[in-house]
C-alpha cells in the first residue's frame, strides 16, 4: 500500500524503516501530512455541501481513525 501511494505523488507520502532496535515502522513525510490535511479539508467540504448520503455510507464502512493533530 505504501508503495502505491508513494507512486501516485511527486514526493513520498510514507517513509518506512526496516529492522533496527525499535523494529522499524512507517510514518508520514511532510508531504504526506500535507496531503492528509488537504484530504480531510476536502472531506469536510463535501460533507457540508454535497448530498451526504454516499459519503455517510462510505464513512459507516470505514474503521474509526483518530484525528490528526492538524484536524
């Protein structure tokens, strides 16, 4: 999933680290944080201005995601 997301944008959205003392992991780059923030803003705009039934259906199918510090 990380690779496909990174290939869709000019700069990487997700950085991953393998192994190491802490066992590796993934995290958002600055560009990733910017994309996420823009996506959340677009999501709020759509929910407030569009027929929200399709968005409500999609939202009900998603897992709960904790808010990001930029929300």
